[in-house]
C-alpha cells in the first residue's frame, strides 16, 4: 500500500511532465529493492553497487521513456536485468582467448604425442609382478574383473557366491594398492 506522499508522487509521475524532484523521490524509494535484486544476480556487493548505479544512471538518462500507467519498479528491474546480461556477455567475450596461430592443433593430437615407453615398460612389469604375487584365488578373481566380467558372471564361472567374489576383488585391490603405493603417489592418486 502506497503512503499518501508516495501516492501523490506516483500520480504526478503518471503525467507526461514528471518533475525532477518527484522522479528523484520515486527512484530513492526503489533503491533498496533494486539492491536486493542486483545482489541476487551478482552475488558480489561491489558488482551490486555498480549495477544499481548503472541502472539509476540509465533511468535518469531515459526518464522520458517512462510511460504513464507503467510500474516504476518493473521498469527499473528490466533496466537492471538487461544491464546485468549485457555486462555478463561483455565480460564473457573479454575473457575469451583466441589462438590465431596456425596448425597448433597437431600438438595436442594423440598421434603426435610420444609417451616414455621405457617408463611404461617398468610400470607394466611392476604391475604384472604385483598381480602374479597375489594368491591364486585372488589373482583369478581380480583378473576376470579387470578383463570386464561382472560379479555375477565371475561367480557363475568359478561356482562361488557373489559375496565371495566381491571380497576377493576388494582384498586383491587392497594388496595391490599397498604394493604399488609409490606409483599412486607419483601420479597423484595418493598423498605421500
């Protein structure tokens, strides 16, 4: 419900000749709701202040476009929302990095990358040795799982309960994790 003074200002604003002081009072009355709406968009107090200031500046610049019978708060919210969207688009374009050099995409292709084959051989050999050192029932269950068989398929093939399959795989993984711990740290899978 509008107070009497705000009502009279509102009625005056509806005429084509809005006085500067009346418009100032109407804008001041909408600053708090504008600030809240801007904060919900930006989630940053400094950006909120800038956005509200830009909205008020545009409102003064285009006050002759404020039409009789329209809602001032809705008009200001529309200005604020459009300013936010325009700023967001401008910032997005500003932060986009364009690489104009030619043929750089070849550098990232897997066919143009070389891996350290010697290091991979050592890792593969250590992994094979660790799996071979597992007890036979753990090794068979773990190997079938690593080859892509599902728990129930392994249970059917080995004729053991599915719970036993899960336990054997869990124990095998734990043993391998302990034996290959140095690789986990080196490749960032475990902390030192």
